[in-house]
C-alpha cells in the first residue's frame, strides 16, 4: 500500500431527500476543520454548484472551491462517459485498440446509457481520487437509483458483461471461425437476429473482438475497487427525509448494508419540521388561526419523530442519527450550507 | 379544465416525475378518481414496486397490473410466433444481452405492451405509473432512439408503432408530477419541453403536489412566541412554493392541478377527493 491513503465517504439514499446538499455540507464541515476535501456529485443538475455558490459548471476533474486556513474544499461533477473513455484509454494495450473500442457503436451506447454505468464510473472515479494525494477525504454522492446499493456491485459491471456466456457464444465465430456455436443457443441466435436485425449482432461481435485481451486488466481493477469500497476506513452514510416512503427506502438500504457486512457510520434525516415550542391553551384560544398552523406543524413533527424512532431501532444504538431541520429558505450559498454543516458533527471523522 | 377533461383527452395517461415527488401516490389517486366517476380503470405499475392497497381492495372498477420488461418480451414473442423460444429467452438471461446491445429495448417492449393494452379497449382509462427517477425522458425517447440503432428486424417495426402511439394525442398523454420547489420545477420544465419538442407527446396538466394551503392568519393578533414562529416559518415555506409555481407558470404555460400537502396514512384518499374537487388552472 502507498503511504498516502484518502478516506472515502459514500452518501446513499433515495431521490429527492437532499443527498447532494448533505454531501456538500459534510465536505464543507470537514474543510472548515482543516482537512483537504473533494466532493463528487453524479447529479447532472447544477444543484451542487448552486449550493457551493460556484459560478459556472463543475467538470469531471476536481476544482478548488474555497480555502479555509489549512482546509480546502474541492468539487467535481462526474461525467460517466468521459471517465469510461479515460479508463479504456489507460487500460488498452495500444492507441489502436482504444480507438477500435471508442468507435464501436455498442461501446458508445454502453458508455452513455447501460444500466449501472453511472454507478460503475462513480466507483472508478472514487478509486482514482482515493489515490490522489491532494485529498484527505473524498465524499461521493451516489446516483439516485432506487437500488442505491447498485453502487456496491458496480465495479463488476464490465467484467460481468464480458463474462456473459451468451456473449462468449456470440464471440466464438469471430475467433478464427472454427469454434462451433453451442447448438442449444443457435435458434436463439437466429431469433435475436430476427428481432433486432443483423447489424446489432455485428456490433456485438466487434465490441468483444475489440476488448480481446483486456478482461484481466478490468478484473484486477474491479477487485481493487471492491477492496477499497469494503475497507474498514470507508465510511457509509444513509441520507433520508422524514416522510414515510424515504424512511422505508432508508430502512431497506440499511438492512442491505448489514447483509453485506458493511458498517454504517451515520444516518442523516433532512427536512425535519422544526420544533416551535409549546403554546398554552390560552394562546390557542386567543389566536385560533395561528393555533391551527402551530398544531398542524406540531402534529407533523410528531409523526416524523415517530417514523425516525422506528428507523433508529433498525439501525441500532451505535450508529449516529443526525437530524437537520427544514429551513425557512432554500440553501444557495456556503453560508446556508454552513447551517446544515453545524448539525453534522462527528460524521466525517476517520475511524481507526 | 377539470380532471374529467384529463380523463376524456386520451385513454392512456403516463404519469412521470422524479423520485420523491409522490408520483405513485398521484397515479393511484388519478386511478381512484376516475373509478369514482364510473370509468373502468387499468392501473399499470412499471418498477416492480408494490401496488397501493387502496387500488386492490377497491370496488372492482380498477384492475391493476405489474409490468416488467421480461413479461413484455415473453408476451411479444408469443404474439410473433416465437412463443416456444420465450422460456429459453428468460432462462438464458438473453434479455440482458439484447437490452445491452440495443439500449432501450426493455423500455420499448414495455411501451409496446401498453400500446397493445390501449388498443384492446378493455378499459376506459389506463393510468401508467411511469418509470422511476430521471428515466422518464429516456423511457419516452426510446421509440426514436432505438430506430436510430436498430435498422431492421421486428423491433424496428415495433419502435415505429410505439412512436405513432406516443404521438397520437387522442390515445396517449403524459401527466408530469412535480413539487413546488426550485430544483423539481427546473427539472420538470426541462423534461416537459423535451417531451413536447423532441418526442411530440401531448402533455396533460402539470400536477403540482404537496402545496401548502393559505394559512389564513392575516389580521389575527398573537402574543405567543411559539405560535408566531410557527406561522412565520409556514409563511416563508409557502412563499417559496408560490415563487416556484410562478416560475413554472412562466416557463411552462400549461394548465395545472395543485394538490395539497398531506401527511397522513390515507394520502391517496385525500388526494382523490382533492382531484375531484379541483379545477385545473
């Protein structure tokens, strides 16, 4: 192992719960504490840039957002396609091979939209940043897929693809034309041609021919990435909001992490209805319309707290559950982000 | 325009929206509202999520269905004389393979099945709880996208037919669900414009979900700090909502249905009532 090792923090959770903002707030807090932090978002929206108060687009390479004494805050936005192209370029044995892969129609569509490519590239990027000695801490905001856990299986995406037995059957004729295609699969092969036309088959064969000899390289890399994702020092945080559906989703994710033996560091529940304090019966009688609003918000908070309590039970006592109150205004600057950050004490600390 | 006009405008309604906006709840409420108007409704769930029990324990006006790409493929093969191969397709995992070689194929098969359900005319209204997260556009774009990639074969024909179905305003429309907040509104506007311009699908009203009603406290005196603070908070949240609804209206001048913010176990029931009472603006 190299002397330098960057701590990784992975934020998981369903869509619309404020994951991107939370990742940014955690990064800001760690930077304010004097660490060199890079936050990675996969969201195509400009949310992170907005929250960080960065004008212009973030790119696929980290850029420095702000200095805090010794601390630094960096940010980048994952470009899955570009990361994939870079990965191919660095793994290929020759420029010609890289070129052949890039020009293949199937590769282009895989790099653009094969399910899991985003997660795969997020993991790849995280792995690159893990070895980048500019940073002490890298925080990644995972893609908002329903199965947020796809992220953990993502490093194997390409290997699985290259291993697929149907593909190997497709590829067989291309390797010298002597290998006999499995008889059992022939009718399927014909049916596929009837369904999607011969062009697709040609693209597939070209794709696998172009990858010839690279399997082992990708397999090794997937193993290294998996090791980093499952390392004890990598921190997992589940983000949720207090509504019923996100809480159910968070409960599911936490259960899956347990099943995969990955230890959860913290749960962050965003957008809690604030506590406005108690009012007397006289106050309620004196201002009935104000009272109606107060009552509505108090009841809502109570339901939220109840849901969160049941989540706490699932999580167990040793995991920190932090709550962040819903704010009266949108977070669009570092100052707003600081308010959130102040509620997130101790979450980015490195485990020993 | 009322919710009845929405039901009358096309037989199939595809409900689209990002994760967290309440898409499934709104889809379910639309189905319930239509059933209450006496329509025979088919509710189609695409993500393998559980179907809300409000729909399955109903009065028989609503039929529900979970539709996956695998089911759609088997169904498609059976209708095209390839039925004997259907099982083998499933067991060899070949769908993954073709889907990877022809991205969007799974979406296309699902839309093709919806098109077939629409043509069968067994129902007055088909409510499709659209795909999760940000995939609505990819999903709807597929008939165009796949025709670029697949130039021959049965699927090319299927893509052309699905394209016609989506563009036929009398058969199919898209109802987008959003929240009255900055990011969801921006994303909805972008997606809506792309749906109309690129794909030519008819957009029904935009459903703005979880809108806070007027607090109605103007002019009332209040000496309690707790009450005052809660009203202040409520008002500034509501003000944010009104601002983003205004942005939505400026950038996307379509009719709107606003639904109230409900946090209770019977959300679907409350939203159904709200839909039936609501005049779209």
